């Protein structure tokens, strides 16, 4: 089974519209989980994963209960890097917790949950299939990015001053986006050895205001992104590419 998890109903709406053989289940008395098939692949749709803590709990419970072979995190993100444009697509290369700081009390580094990795990496083989699908189904630019996740939305670059050095964060210069749930899901995936990829649309740049126009642009892009992702799911169904995460 492949899990697709988002913060809101809008994030998973396209996948819900193409899902066949639908059924649903309520977990934790409040979260509706939908099941079905896409390209004969078993799919689980999860919404309501707004924060790292919620997304980690939901993902861990569902992956432990069902046989999940791959997790996609979908939705929108904000860009720390100035060379992004609204509506472009960010694909996770690495994921970090942004608000975890145990660096003064032991061996843990900034951004590291003690006794767990500092960084969580997405598998290159799945990213490769996803990139091929994006090139087939959309003309939108996409970037392999570093995702930094917080339990709240950030709006200004100076809110990241404690983990940044000029234009770098955690020592890298690669493209960087901000969200509220990728690292939480990545932690659950690490515990249960399930590969993950976060695929999100850039809604705004830090230091720029959110707008209805930008959000409409993101919603429009969700359709093209969804088409690319179901192409990727079809490719995965035909190819044995998934390997255990170390």
C-alpha cells in the first residue's frame, strides 16, 4: 500500500477524485482515512496532518497497522531560497526538524531528536521515477530540495536566524523550503523502515505575504502534480524499485 498524506483536504482532493474501490475508516475518533486503488495499486489517503507531532503519530499508527511500502507527503510549502517562483514544485532530498534543540544537553545536534538521525533522506530511485513523471505530465519547474519542518507556519526569514548562516541552513547551500509536517512523517518512516518523498507546491517566499491569488495558483498546480504522481505510482506498480531504508 502507498500512503499519501497531507495537511488539508485540498492537499489530497485530486487523489480522492481518481480513487476507485473507495472505503473509509475513522481513526483517533476524528481523522477520516480513505482507501482505494490507483492503477491497481492499493492507496491510503490521509488528511489533517497539520504539524510534525500530528503527522508523526498518524503516520506511525497507520504504517504499523497496514502494509505501507511508500509514503508521499503532499501539499504546499514556503521557500527560504529566493530563486523559487510561486507554483514551482519542491521534491524532498533531505528532511530536518527545524525547532528541535537539544544541542546544549548531550550529544544531539541542533535539529536532531536525541537517538535519531539529524537528517532523513528520500530514496533516489523513487525520486527518479517521480522526476520522469513530472517531465512527462507537467511543464512546471521542479527542484530537489531540503525540507525543514516546524510545528507552526513561518513567515519571515529572520525566524530562522538561529539555524542559518547567511544563505545556508544546517551548513548546506542547496534549495531550501519550509513546511509543518514532512519531518514528522520522515521520523515515523525511519522507525518503520518505510521510504518517503515529500512533493509540495511553493505557495510563497518567506518575507512575502500570503495571498488568495497564490493559493488559487497552488490549487491549480495540484492537478498537474497529481497527474504526475499517479503516473509515478503506475510506474512503481510495474517495477520492483522499492528497497528497505537503512
